[in-house]
């Protein structure tokens, strides 16, 4: 599976962005998907995960709960991250990932990583 993330950009605090991650191949629906981020000078951290099925079980980091929403469209081989009420501390490179189970994805054990897309939130 190849993953291509897009949708990053510059936004003011309080604004919104939607990230997309398009997957190649016919096995997208077999994978549990996640989003991670890495801020300058910090380690990569878990943001959100969703199970294999469209409308499946979701998991969020406490720092984004209530502001970010992960979703997927298996017909389009795409996973999304809707980010609302953005804060300067959300500034980071965001990565999508695919893994065997949501629990392993949450722990950062994934099978595939996409390239990152930069999100910059200005104060």
C-alpha cells in the first residue's frame, strides 16, 4: 500500500483544515488507518485512528479529542482528518499510516507510512 497525504497548509488559530490520505492498491479496506504528527524538535506522536470499516471505531489522542475527526471512505481508498479549532501547538508535519489493527496503530506499530504534510497554525 502506498499512502499520499495532502491538505496541509497555513491557517490561523481557531481555523480548520481537512487532511486527506489516498491509498493505492485494492486492499485499503483491509487496513486500520491512523494519523500521526511530528512537531519541530519533538518525537512523532499518535493523533487518531480508525478501524477498517467506513464509520468504524475511532480513537483519539487526548490533545485533539473533540476538535479532530478521523473518517474514511473505502470506496475512494481515502482516510481523512478534519481538524477544527486549531491551535498553534497543532503545528506539525502530519503523517498517515496503515496497520494490522487499531491497537497497534495507536501504539505506532504500523505497516506503511505516508509522506508528511505540513500544518502550520499561526497565533
